[in-house]
C-alpha cells in the first residue's frame, strides 16, 4: 500500500467509488480508496437499484439527471456492465392534492428541460396494466427512470477510476484519523498508514463512526428498509410478450409503494409509516453482507393498499423479502462538502438514493476538492446546513419523520412536527400566547403568523386560512407599527486589528464607517454570490454581521477558509446568545423614541445608522433598517434581556396599535419592494449583476476583494440572467418558488419566490429570466398548479418605489 496520496476516500460503496472516479476524471490520479471489506459491503449490495431524476429540489434533480446520464459512459469506459434497464416510469396520484403535487413537480422539471407528462389514470394503465385505474386520479409519466445492478454499477465506477490511475485497497479498514501540523491527514488503517492532503468520508452505514474519528457527530441515521420479490406473474409475462418490453417502474405515493419488474415477477418496496431505525447509536464493524430479519407486520398496511391498487399482487406468491439498512440525513438529502474548521476533511454521506444521486454527489465533491467550488448549486445537500444542534436524538426524530413521509405530500405552508421546540427564544411562550403559528429554520422556532384562538394552519397548495390574518399583519406595519422576532437570523461578531482588511477582502461592498451599516454581498472567486449579509461597524476594530439563519455554518466555513494564518481576526457566531426584535412601520420611530434616552429623530439617527443604546434598561445595538422596506429598526440584545425589551416596545406601541407580525407578512412586505433573500433569489449560481445587487458592489474600491475580477467581467459582458419581479393574475394560489416562467409561449425562466403582497393587493413572483428578454413588459405567463397565468413585469417596487418611507 502506498504511504502518500492526495486524497484518501474512505468507503467503497457506490458513493465512494463515484467520488474516486470523478477525482481521477478531474486529473487527480494520486488518489486512493480504502474499503474495510469488499466493495459494496454497506447498503449498496442489497439496494433495489432504482433511479430517477425527479426531486423536490430542482438543483438536486439536476445532479440526479447527470447521474442517470452517466451510466452509459462509465459502462463504456470501464467495460463493466451496469445492468441498465431504462424502462420509464409512472408516478400515480390517488387524490387531487397528490395530483396537484405532481403538477408542481412537472412544472419544476420543465425549466430544467426534464420531460415528464401528466396523463390520465387510463393512459397510465395502458403503460402499467397492473394498476387499477379506478383507484387513481392522474399520473406523471417520465421516460428517464429505471433500474440497474448495484454491484455492477459500483464496480464500473471503480474500474473506470482504476483505469485513470486511482488505487483501491480492499480489506483495509480506517481506524484512526490524525491531523498533522501541516494540516495533512494520517489515515491509520489495519494495513498501515497513508498520509493524505484530503480525506473523504464516504463511510455510508459507518459515516458516523468515521466522523467520530475527527470529533464530529454527523446527523445521519440508518433505517431498515424492506422490499419484496414475487414469484413469476402471468400478468408480467403477458405484458412482456405483448409489448416486447419490460414492465415500467411505478410509484404509488398514496400507498407508499414503489414497484418494478424483477425477472418474471415484480419487486415492491415500501416506506412504511411504522418505520424502524437500525443501530441507533453505533454501527457494528462486523456487519457486512448480511440482511436483517423481515417484519411483514410493519409493511402490512402498505401491502393492503398495494393489493387494492394493483390487484394482480393479491394472487402473486412472495418469493423473498429483503430487509436492509441505509442512511438518511434529517431532511433526506445527502451531506456533502467540507466541514467547517476541519481543513481537508470532506463528507459524501447520508446518500439515501445512491443510484439516483451518487454520480452527482461524486462530481460536485470532486469539483469542490480539485477546484475549490462544487460547480453547481448544492446548498440543498451541503453538510453545513446542519449545526451542532443536530444531535443524535434530533436526527433520530427527523429521520423517522422523513422516512415515514418519504411519499407524503409536503404542502408549501406545512411545518413538520418532529423535533420541534428545540431551540426557542425567551419570547417563545409570549408569541404562543399571542396565537403564533411557529415555523422552524436552523432549528430555531419563530412566528410565521398569528392566528385567532381556535384557528391553525390548514395545509394547502392554495391560499389558506392564514391569508386574511397575514394581510392584517402586513397592513399593521404599513399603516402603523408591527413587531417581529429576528433572533433566527445568523449573527456574527468579527473583531481584531485586521478585521477591516479581512472584511474588505471577503465582502464586495464598501466597509462602512463606525456607526453605519450597509448591505454586503459576498462573492466567490468566480464572481457568483456566496452570501448576502448586513454589515454594521461598531468601532474601528469591531463589526457585526447578520444574515440568513440557515447559512450560519456556511458563512463561518467560508470565512475560516479565507482568513490568513497571520491575520488578527476573531470570527464568532452569537447563536441565540444574542436575540433580536424588529419594529417597522410609520409609527416605529415614535415607539423607539419612547423607550430610549437618545435622540432617534431622522436627523440624529439616519437610515443605515447603527448605534449602541439602552432600550428600556437593556443595553442593545440598534440599526435603522428594515426588511419590510418601511421605516424600521432592528434591535439586538443579550437573550436574557429580550423579554424586557419586548415588553417595553409593546407598552410604548400600545397607543399606536402595535401588532406582532410573522415571517409570512414579512415575505408579503418585501415582495412589494422587489427585494430578494438568501437561498431564494441569491444563490451561488448568480452574479451580483444578474441578481440586481450590483449597486451594493464597490467595483472601484481599492481592495482586491474575492470575486472582483469575475464581477467586473460580469458587469462588462452583462451576465446571462436577470432577476425580475412580476405581478401575476393569480386567483386562489400564488407562486411559491420553482414555477416555470413562460415568455411568448416558451419556458424561459423560473420563479425563485412569490406570494401575495397584501398591502398592495397583488400576487407577486420573483424569478430569473434571460437578460435579452428581461425588460419586455408583456408576453409573460407564470405556471401555477398547471395553469399558465398572465403576468406583467413589475420593474419598480409596488410600495414606495423611491424609498422615501424608509429613508425619511
Ligand atoms: C433495501 C434497500 C433498497 C434500496 N433501494 C435503492 C434504490 O432502489 N435506489 C437507490 O438509489 N438507492 C437504494 N437504496 C439506498 C442505497 O443502497 C444507498 O443510497 C447507497 O448504497 C449508499 O451508498 P454509500 O456508498 O453511501 O454507502 P455504503 O453502501 O454503506 O458504503 C459504505 C462503504 O464504506 C465502507 N467503510 C465504512 N467505514 C469504513 C472504514 N472505516 N474503513 C474502510 N471502509 C469503510 C463500508 O464497508 C462500505 O462498503 C436501497 C437501500 C436498501 C437498504
């Protein structure tokens, strides 16, 4: 075994082999894969081998499409058959709500060029005669679906990687990982030690154990999963004979079942509600090529539905039931990328659909390692989307929920119930007392809207019971004053002698003077956005930043990587140690003035001013800025003082009719300002010009900020897309995000977010379209739930287009 390698990949399942192959394909051939047993000795060998492109996150769907397209290529390159059966598939809806969901999935696929067709139950039964069409209301047909041989596929990746110079060591178990002073890793195995610049955790069922070797508790959990194989079925033989081809794949969401042909019979798998985790705390090292005991009682409810929906199964004999474990992250998407603070340690784990996603995960990770960037928008599967708060117990609760809901509909206004009330602010009970319907982001609970007693969210694709109440909150802000929680934001202090120089380099904006704040786009080296923050300067060497809550570790990781060894810069996230409140609306100044001794008149405390002041008796930091686009203030305080500040503001606001507002009202308010947000409008695939953030980029500042050259190039060449706002002729359902934007009869763009802008009485959508057509006032349509609705460009904000309200 060699003693040095550029990258050591731990784990020879389908994911590790794909990572190895993609590294070698990128020209990094001094790479080695270490497998404790034979290749495929984790989840991979007993997988059903099904694959498809459909995914709720279009960016993940894109990587799935890549994975599926890759199979022919690796087969040819390796000379190893992958056993590809591209049968096509039908996704079946037994309820109108499910059919609405399929419409949204079809729409999402449309702008990515994925061809999937909505069909009637009878048309579906033509394609898949085992189903009883009377049980369904509609279906989606996708030709890019099928299955392959899990072992052949893994070996094809491995052989292709070897051909390009990569090495694979079987029966080599990694037992310890030690980081050296030069940040290289000593990978200690039972066959000796290899020194590597980079280590990839592709440990699959043992990903937690590999994580623990470097002090990480990764949020992954294995679940038992069963599928059954039937004896030969005459119906299958008849179909094969008549059509001259294999039976299609089918997914029956309402029965929580998937089906496909296996030899002369069928394979039927289920994501049963009564799911069961496997090896909840530790995975035994001696587990390998064995299966788990099947438990037919657990899957009986799904099978009952299956017999009703697919009557031929009732008489089919069951040949075998396979029960095997595979891993999930709390939200069901993979955990990919570098880990904050652990230079050279990479994750490629929690991949629950290795045959749909393994290729994309391998490509993105190899790009990331070799070029410093995944090359795609992988925010949805970035390991940084979970923080230390995602403990084993949290993961256990969320993974069970995710598994049992794998085929359930998640409505756009639906908050999931597992692992709730974990991270709460001191106001939690106060908000609940006021009727708050809570949402969760980055584990933190915060109000979405406020319901009168006895009312709660009714989940729907359409406007729901909250509509009028959210309108009331939005109007309270526009006409008087509203108050909201902001503790769920990510918040950071950056301090030190070199803090200014550091921020000048990592942020594209101009660095403000003490007592001032600014919007701060952050770019990657390729000039695309990697952050969208507000930056406030407290004094010469102390800065405060706030941004999207879900990006806390994502930002920290980036900053830790950019900080030079010799730089005197301390960077710390405050977590919930620092809480926040915002007041906004034309009366907000009077409310603040009543709680502070300072002069907060317009002249004394201007737009984008930032100052420390006591609010009531609490020392706070106050910034004059508001995401509502109105006159407003953000107030930050130590958590133990939040209740005090809240009470003072509520008391002072009483004469002005102060009203709490939640995230949904905030969304409505920022939409009528045409303002975007991180992870929706601002993502790592758009440049600042495309995203309309160029006015916050100091192209001419002396500092050579990260991404400057590329941003200048973008400004010169004009980029490809433009972010635009549209007013949509929507009636009962508003855009939410990922809908196609049609222009003159063709899909030309996609929605990033939308909703009803209550104070302006307009249904709004924001999205990206090619720059060539971006200023056309007419010719637009936005597809919502299968209907193409006329839309008009809204080039200036509906509310306060000149910004007079927030500035004066
Ligand atoms: C019953 C069942 C049906 C499934 N059906 C499908 C399907 O139809 N489609 C689909 O896409 N997916 C399916 N899956 C899921 C699929 O199997 C997984 O997504 C995939 O196998 C994950 O691969 P992996 O490489 O991440 O992990 P694994 O396959 O678990 O591989 C990890 C490897 O790492 C090795 N390893 C771990 N630690 C060390 C160490 N310290 N040193 C050296 N080696 C180490 C292990 O020995 C193992 O070989 C199914 C799973 C099950 C159980």
